[in-house]
């Protein structure tokens, strides 16, 4: 899950390489304040030419139910 998103975000841009973009936007599911001038995450990304699109898709994930400490010799 990406920071600020309330669900996993998949990269479907087709662009090669990594990109680190920081945007300031309102928190998802937060009550909007009348004095807030920050756009939603979707609106902030649209200004960069990107779009969030909701889809149902299978993703690979690993679920760890618990763990135990194992003694290790130094």
C-alpha cells in the first residue's frame, strides 16, 4: 500500500524506471475542513497527468499469522 492511499496502488502507466513524487493533499476519508485548500489525492495526481482508477484485481500477498523466537548462536 502506498502512503496516503487506503488500498493498494498498482502502477499501470507503462513507464520504465522508478519515480518518487511527493504531493500534498487532503487525507482520504477525512472530514473536509472549510479552511483546507489542499486537493484530494485524485485531484493532485490529475494535475500531474495521472489518474487513479478503481479496479478489482488479484494480487500476490503474504500473510503472517504469528511468529516465534528461535535461539541463534552468535
